């Protein structure tokens, strides 16, 4: 494997470590999984899908770059919003604190993951544990290609019965897509977090800027990927023949400036957000990153 020098600009030491690890003889693998997304005997009445688009700047959502996501909002009478992922310039705009805030419904002051070097363990319960604690027969899924996130979250979940929570660490977004297309229509979990990382990678390789050709291409590609997931996995009926009432939340963990992020500029701390409730269900209110997990639990519990 040729090591692309551009990849050396990857945001975090952890991401670099993962890349080095994957190409070394250390035995690490970018592909791993825990539990299985088994076919549900019957689909849940309600389901939440959180789609996390890493490093998507708020101004990258547009008819030109995200035609599917833009139209999806319009077709539901909605508009994309944006939220301050830094909690008023108090939480660094890195992926580990950001996504853990989503998945614990708490800020880093509570969950303890302050930057991408925080080793964990996460100090508070994740939404996966809280869901299973309140609904014993529920099932949840985590899919990501970013090993630090997989390790942090799964580090908390070793005691969770494997039939109730499945986690997939995959090579890249294409492999995540394949996993969703393969498993979704039978699995139908109550709660899923699907993390897509290509936009962040493109930002680090070029610039977190919709006018940067590489970044724009990654945003367009991710929009197309989500369209395929929507059309082939989410929209069709499940293999059990019914479709749950589904809340879908699109979120990002940070934007960026130049080829990095972590600080508190507007371009880094404002991230796009869209929540689509099923018809007949009132619009959910999400005004901060930590609302996402709580709204999700409130919906399915
Ligand atoms: Zn990054």
C-alpha cells in the first residue's frame, strides 16, 4: 500500500495512528464487529436513525453540493438548521468529544472525552445502554470506520448482551454503505448510529471549504451515498413486511478552517442539522448536540 503523504495531514494523532496501524504489521485491523444485527422477529413500532456526517460544514449543505439532502428537507416542509457543537466555545471541536456528546446526550464536562486523545472510558451511560436499560428487548447498532470512536463506545458496552447491540467497524464509507444495504431491511433496530467519515478526510486532505474541489466532491459523494441508503434500505418495507415509524436525524460534529478544526471559529463550531419525524408525529426540537441522543431515546422509549 502506498502511503499518500496528503494523508499525513489527518486531523488527529489518533486517526494517524489508526492509518499507520492498518498498514503496519502490528496486527490491527480496520474491520471488526461485536454482536450481530440479527433479523428482528417483528419490526419495532418506532425507530431512530442518526446519520453522522463527520466534518460537514453548515454552509456545505446546498442544492448544488447536497441535492438529495436539500430536497429531502424541502419535501418534508423542513429547512436545514445549524447547531453550535462547541457548547458556547467550551468544548473543543473534535470528533471524539462531539460524537460522544451525541451518543451520551451530555457534554465533555460530564462524559470526560475532551479531545481525540482522551483514552476513556466514557464516564456516563451511552444511549445504547440507556435504551436497553429501559427496554429490555430493544436492539441498537453502531457503524463507523473511525476506530477511536468504535473503541470508546464499545469500551462501555462489553456487558451489553450481543443480541441487543451490534457494532461494526468497517474500512471506509463504501463498506459502511454495503453493511447497511446488507443488513438493514432484516435487522430493523430501534436505534442506529451510522457514521460517515469521507467529508472530514477530504477537509484534512485539502480544505474544509465548499469551494475546495476535493471537499466539494466528498460532500457530493456522501449526499449520493445517503440517497442510496434512503432508497434501497430505509424506504423499502422491511423483510418482515412492515416499516417502523422512523425518526431520522442528520448531524455533524464540527466544521473546519483550512485543513483542520478543534477551535472555536464559526466555521468550526456551527454544524448542520436536520431531523425528519414520521408523518403525524410532531417535529422534534434539537437546539444542541446533546439534544440528539435525548430526543432519540424519548422517541423510541
Ligand atoms: Zn477531523
